[in-house]
């Protein structure tokens, strides 16, 4: 379906056939990679702008990105390769520009990297994860449009009002545009988390926003994954790996949020940004 024409009956009787790559200065660039790169740059710009609110310096953020980004890409590809498992050579496994990055693999690898780097730098990993949660939502919302250009990550056939048509060799099938569902879900999550995080007193503990992200994304992904036609399955079972992981992480995040919010109401503790600000203040002189 990579060369199929795309249409949305809801928007009228028209179709488009966007190329999945383009040539510039003699080099071939894939829209999949370009769109993911744009999502990454937007995410970094946003996190840079709000880093002080979380007690994270821009240098701390960049240091983490230098390790988390490449390892996150490796993790995203490894997750896909492990559960897809149909490659003829190692080189085929490395062709990420043709698609085949699993978001959960990237997030897991990035989180583990942040935990290690923050421990070395002696900064709060939970505060940093709160900050980069916005970046995850931005990157995932924008990045899903790379799936659109590749005609992948779509769902089962349907006659729903917002269905997407894929036309190849004169035959058209109408499917769930699951890439769009997930993109809009992440965008809604970003907007909600942005405004909630700005409310005075909303943040009770470091890691709260990250748990909100995990719960929100898990809830949406569990639903969307059930509609997809290209899911990765656990071994020879009918269990969708990402759907299972989404359900488990969503439930775990909800339980941890409830427990931690209740605990912080009884035993208030300063956020990392407050502790860091206190450390930066010069000691008062005796009079």
C-alpha cells in the first residue's frame, strides 16, 4: 500500500498521492524521517522554553538528549525488530527511514537513559521526566504523520464517517486512520497537560506529569492498537504487544498517581525546582 492514493470521503471527492521521499542536492530524503525530525525539534524547543520551571538547566537537558535520542531510536527499532522478526539481513533491520519504529521501544530506552544520566549528573530524573513528557507528546503527535506518508499504521476496514480510503490498481478500501486518531489523542493530551501544569498547586510531586503522560498515552494506545491491522504480536499468540503494554502501564500509572497524590497531601515535600532554588540562594549573614 506504500504507493496507494489516499482519500477522506468526509472532506469531499478528492484524493492525494504524496511521495514518501524527495530528492534534494542529489540526495534522497524520506518524509518519514523528515517529519519525525520536525517533531523532535518542536519538542526540544518547547522543553527548552520551560526547563527552568522544573529546575532543569538547558545544559542538563541537552546532555540527556545527546544520549537519550540515539539510544531511543535504537530502542524503537529494536522493539519493532524483536516482535516483527521478518528480516533477511542485518542491513534490512537498520532501514529505519522506510518505517518500523515502535514508540514504546523508544520511550522505554529514553527513560532508562535519563535515569542513568541524571544519576551521574546528580539531578532529579523525575523532574526531567516531567519536562520531557511534553516532548514525548509533541513528538508522537507530529511523528504519526510520517506513518501517513508511508501509508502505514492504519486500521481495519470500516465505514465510519472519518474513514480513510486507500486506492491501489483501481481498487479502494476504507480503513480506520489510526495514525490520525493517535496524533489527535497525543495533541489533546499535550494541551491538557500544558494548561494543568501551569495551574498553581497542581504539581504535588516530581514525576506526577510523567505518570499523567504514561496513563493518558496508555489509555489511548490501548484503544487505537485494537483497531490497527499491523500490530506486533507476542510470540505465536493473538496478544497485541503494545496493547498489553499500554493497558499495564496505564493501570500502573493510575494507581501510582492516586497513591502519591494522597501521600503528598499528608506529607508535603518540595519539588526539585524549589529545592534547587533554595540551594542557589546565598546563606543569610548573622547580625
